[in-house]
């Protein structure tokens, strides 16, 4: 898989998310400051709720912007078959008969993008699964918490 295309997809998704958060934050702010939403009595909290929503959207936009900056600066590393999993590794994990794809990045965990017909999830080293993957190599196995199932690990060479 082409990591350059993957990073571009991730950046595009983050830019779209950022635009949406700013748009929603502006709308919430307008609602919060609209004279029609002025409290009519002490139980009327429409304006206050809209203000809280606007604040939350601004915080989400700021976090998304920080993740986008991180991905704009991220330089993908080419991994060889025997290299240990580290940042910018594209990891394939076989769960039973299904292959799941993860891109290891410093931020943005949980973000999902499609590259062709393949869904790739961004995973951070701080996440429980990311922590287990870091330092492993192709062919290593992971044991599920139940201790009954093992999963084959394969690090993509791209």
C-alpha cells in the first residue's frame, strides 16, 4: 500500500472534519448569542446549552487542527520485513479469517479512512492495542485477553 496516498487521505479527512467542526461551532455560537434565545426564566437554558455546545465544538476543532498539523509534518518510514513496528508502520493483523489494517501514528487514534477498498484505522502507541503492537515483528502472535485466541501479525513493507 502507498503510504503517501494514505497520508493524503488522512489529511483530507482531517481537513473536512475541521471545516465541519468550525461550521458547527459558528452555528452554535450564533444560536447562543441570538436574542431570541435569551432566557425567559431561570429554567430556560437554551442559550446556555448552545454556548456549551459551541465551546465543545471549538475544543474539538482545536484538537483536530493539532492532529492535522502532526500529519502534515509526519514523514513515512519504509519498513523492511524484519523491522519492528514503530511510528508510520502500516500493520496488517489477521483476526480469524479477516485482515484488519492499522497505521501507527503519534496522534489521531480511531480515525478511519478508505484506501481503495481497504479500511485503515489510525492507531496510537498509547492505545491498548498500539501498546501491544509496538516493537513486534512480522510473524509475531498476539494473545487475546481471554487467552484462547492468537492472531498472526504481519507488518506491511510499504
